[in-house]
C-alpha cells in the first residue's frame, strides 16, 4: 500500500518521505510522503473551491446518495481495507474484520440515513413588546455547512475514527481536509481511492499525510482557510491545537484522552464483570480511548475478582502490539514507575518473549496491578496500553469519589445487579458515557464524548450534524 496525498481530486506524493514501520515485527512497510505547508495550502484551497462548485449546490438527497456510494465502495474493497489496517496497526485480523471496516461502512450509511430524518424547525410567533418590531412572524431555521473542515485523527482506530467525522462533515455539505496519524496512513489512502471512484467532485475530500507538531497537523489546524476542526487524540495535543486555532477563532470538536474507571459492586454478576473487564482493559491491547485503566471493586469480592482477572490476563494470547517502539517504551516506563511506587504485579508486567518474529515488534503483556495509592502516576495518568490497576472500596460514595477523582472524564462502566443502585450511580459518574453491565456497546445515534480533559462537544447522530452545520434563523413578518 503506497500512501499518497489526495488534493483537488489528484493523487500526489510530494514532500520528503518517512518510513512506515510494522508494529507487529518492526519491519519497514513502505514510505509516507510528509505534506509540506504548500501541500496543505493546496488542499485547503481545493476544499474551498469545491464548496463553490456542484457540491455546494447539491441537495441533501444527492449528498446522501454520494455517501452511500462511498459506503458501498469501502464494502467492495473490504479485504484491502482489512489488510491495510492490520499491517499498519498490528491488530488481530478479526478485529479489523468485525470492528474497523464494518463500522466505517456503517458511519457513512448512518449519516446518509440521518439526513432524511432531519426536520427543519419552523414556527409562528407573536413578537413580544420588548423587540423593536411587532406583529406576527414566521420563524424558521435552516442549517448551513461550516465550510472547510479539518479532520485530524489518531492511530488507534484509524479508519473508524476518521470516518466517524468525515461522514457527518460531508453529510452536512462541508468539504474536508483529513490528516490521519503518521503511524497509520494506509486506510485513509484507500478511502481517498473510494471517494475518487464514488465520483465526489474534486476537492470535496482531500487527504494530507504527515506529522503533527511543526508539520502537516499544525499547518492544517492553524490554517486561516479552515472553518472548523474535528480532532481525536491526546488531551495535550488538543490543547496545542486549540492554541493554534485561537487566532482564527476556529470552532473545535475534541475527543481526547481518558483514564476510565470501572466500578464492580459485590452484588454484580461476577462472571460477567470479570469477562467485561477483561474486554474493557485488554481489547486492542488497551489502545482504545474507552478502555478501562482503573478498576474499583467492593471489598467483599475484591480478592476473588483480582485473582480471576489476573488468571484471565495471564491466559490471553494472540494480542496485538503497541503501535510503535516509542509507545511500547512509554507503557513499559509506567510499569517500572508502578513498581517503584509500590505496586503488586498480579499479571504481566513487561514485554513478552515469543521466540519468533514478533520479538522484533512492540508487544506488552496484559498487566494487572494492585496496591498503588490513588496519587501514583500510574493511577492518574493515561497509559493507553494493556494495563489496569485494581483497588478496593467499601461504600457507594467512596466508589464514586474514587471514580471522579480524575482530570479525565470519558467513559465508565458500572457492574451491579441492583437496579436502583445502577440508576443512582450512573448519572453521578463524571464521564460523558456510562455503561451498566456492559462495555463499548454503541448506538451511533447517542451522544459520544467526554467531560473535563476528555473532550469538548459530542459526536454521534444529531450531535455530529449540529457541530458540522450552523443554524441560521430566518424571521419573516406576516
Ligand atoms: P496524538 O494526539 O499524538 O495524535 C493524534 C493526531 O494529532 C495525529 O494525526 C497527529 O499527527 C496529530 N497531531 C499531533 N500533534 C499535533 C499538533 N501539535 N497539531 C496538529 N496535529 C497534531 O494521539 P495518538 O497518540 O495518535 O492517539 C492516542 C490518543 O488518542 C490517546 O490519548 C487516546 O485516549 C486518544 N483517543 C481519544 C478518543 C476519544 O474518542 N475520546 C478516541 C481514540 C483515541
């Protein structure tokens, strides 16, 4: 798979190249062109021009049809997308087959469908005396696209997360300039091929590759020609993008980091709670923003839970690597730090040795820790690897206080069979998403996003359409 920029309907590879490394065994997969400021300028200009062309005049139904053609195009190249995602990320093939690629298809279909169900608001009012005019009026609100939208996405769910923004942005009639992570450029390049084949007018979708700071990401998000930024990634990167966008008062939608808690009450179905926590901590080796890193367990079942979770973690195999050597080293440095801070390592705790080609890759063992104080860095900071810390609690209030004592607030999971407790606890957890007796069960129409340092705004269904369009009120005196 050759990574290429896609600008104004033309594929190009100008800019210095950097190597793409396979995380599964450390081999070189190919070269990626680094977009210069000129390439980014061209992409933004092409997007701007596209808004003045047929795309800008297109009825919502035609845009929906275009999105469906893109969905069909991804489906038609299903295996190619799976191959590319597996090569770039090292994830198990089944994950790409059941999550990444079907969800990308679903993202385009979901927003195409949603466009039809969207009512425009219209109502007549008698204008009250405090306004400068008087009399009856018909007010109606129309939605206008924002213009040129920058989509900057991370490496952990490359296709899924970028299309989660690209689809609603296009649905609303915007033009997009996307910059995928430098670690995972391949499915984005394939998506540009699909857009091209689907006959989207040139410039409606543009793709630039490259790094973030001082490079393509920064050029794009600080660009005066960009009307909105949709970003998923680390909270510190979100802060840098916000500073960069401040000069142009560019609106942002941010999905950022997390340090997600799970609360396991003694009345929970323990089999389900252990199963669910294995999934929530170790799916994609903990490299999903929704993954649990802090587990709080009510004291009567604490010992049993820890022992069962540890056993399950030790038995996991076939897990994928960290995305890069740098990220592997970061995760291992937290494991060292946790030991220094007094952690008991119940399972894992280091890099595995396979005795085969995988030893050239960037794997970390599924790891369960206990015994750390809540002030420990491994308990407070996002590790983004297959690592969780388990601590006991005695009361519901204490469980909530522990869960909420975090700068982050993305997602939480509550395990209990007590219906009243579930409804009492869930709304008091300070996160944007709370799952009860499940994890990562998603309805694409629901609000998705975080509070505190975990984000700004919500994505999903109407929430995305709201961000990617501007309501304009028209008041007609009658
Ligand atoms: P990252 O912040 O390092 O990079 C994300 C993207 O931003 C990349 O495309 C990168 O090139 C770009 N970038 C980096 N610095 C930039 C800058 N100064 N200006 C403009 N662009 C810049 O994140 P990552 O390591 O790729 O992804 C992991 C992080 O993403 C974790 O913190 C994880 O929690 C978070 N995440 C959040 C969600 C969510 O929905 N809340 C989903 C997935 C991942």
